[in-house]
């Protein structure tokens, strides 16, 4: 087992990629806290426990520093420590209305970027007590390139995550805490709202000629979270079928 006896928090772990990561981590031996705003996290945690895994749902809004502090404290109280944080919670550029609206910009930046900053800061403080830990921040290919789809604040938020990750890696590395970013390409569930034409054009533009699946990303996150990546920090793992290789 690649995460035997580790303790992990996965934000946004109730659905999509976060759910895939939570389930995979549990199968690989970790106790997993699903930190999300939707109640589905309760049933995902129950399902993991029913399959002999260890998991718990803790309602957490990643934009709240108070929520983060109590989720981390509760995790340590229940499972004894914190080894891994996956900052996966996020909203898409289509989840807010008009592309030019300031409140859309603020909402996206708040959840996708500020949420990652708060989670990283508080988790790193806990991990530094033990002198080790791994934080994986979910950015996007939109952290590298722009797109006319959705609110432009999405690319801004994901670019912020990409470079904040490097700053955090420099800051926390001397204390044994690694911080890396993962950059998924197009895949469900976020892509589900997209129309058929957009979908097929994205497939056509992808060298591997398919959309991704949450498990494609989960395996990459597992590697960075595990001790196999013990000399890897401040780096970027793109998982996009080659979409931005051209
Ligand atoms: N699916 C894609 O095409 C794609 C591509 C690149 C990057 N991503 C990124 O991957 C991550 C997961 O996306 P997904 O496709 O699985 O989407 P998803 O909508 O299925 O999952 C996102 C999860 O985050 C949770 N969440 C939203 N706001 C929150 C908040 N304030 N506090 C706590 N939890 C909150 C949601 O409840 C949900 O469970 C996101 O950061 C997204 O930006 C997705």
C-alpha cells in the first residue's frame, strides 16, 4: 500500500476528481477526511468505511480560515496527525454568470486561489510540527494558457495556484513539507455542462484523442502525495492527454 498509515485531507472530496482521490487514498491505506460543502461527502465517507477503509466527512468551506482551522484540528484529534493535504475544491469558469462581472471574479478567486492559500498555510503549520508532509494543489491547464470559455477569473485563479505552489514549496521545503501542483486537462464532471460540439473539438485537439477521467488525475496526485515523491517539490504535473504540449 502506497499510503499505509498516512492521514490525508481532500478538499472538495465529495465529488469528481476529489472523490476519486479520496477513494484511491483509502484503498492505498490512508485515513481520509473529506472536506467539502456538500452533504454527499457523508455518503462517500460511509462508503469508504463500508469497504474497510477509514474516512470521515467534515463540512468545510475552503474560503473560511476558521473552517480550515477546525477541520485540521478535528483531523488530528481523530486520526492523530496530518500527512497529506489535497487542495482540490474549486469551481469552474462557467459556474458564475456574466464573464465581465466583478463578483464572478471575486467568487472564483476566493474559492480557487484563496482557498488553496488558507489550506496550505494551516496544513503546513501542522505538518511542520512533524517535520514532514505533502501538499498537492489542483490547478488546471488553464494555469498555463488562456481560453475564451467561461469567466477569465478561472485562468487567473489557476495561474495563482501554480505560482503560489512554488512560493510555498520554497517556504516550507526547509521544514520537510513538499508542495506541488497538478494540472488536469478537460474531463468530467466539470466538463459535463459543455455542449457536444465543444466536447468533440476538445477531443480532436487532444493528441491522445480522448477526454480525461478523474482516475487519470487521482493516480498522479497519489504519486505526489506518497513518499515515492520525497525529492519532488515545487513542480507541475500536467495530466491532459497532451492538450497543451502543442
Ligand atoms: N474537470 C475538469 O475539466 C477540470 C480540469 C482542470 C482542473 N479542474 C479542477 O479540478 C478540481 C475538481 O474539479 P471537478 O471536475 O472534480 O469538479 P466538481 O465540481 O465535481 O468537484 C469540485 C468539488 O469542490 C467542492 N467545492 C466547491 N466549492 C467549495 C468550497 N467553497 N469549499 C469546499 N468545497 C467546495 C464541490 O462541492 C465539489 O465537491 C477543481 O479545482 C477544478 O478547478 C477540473
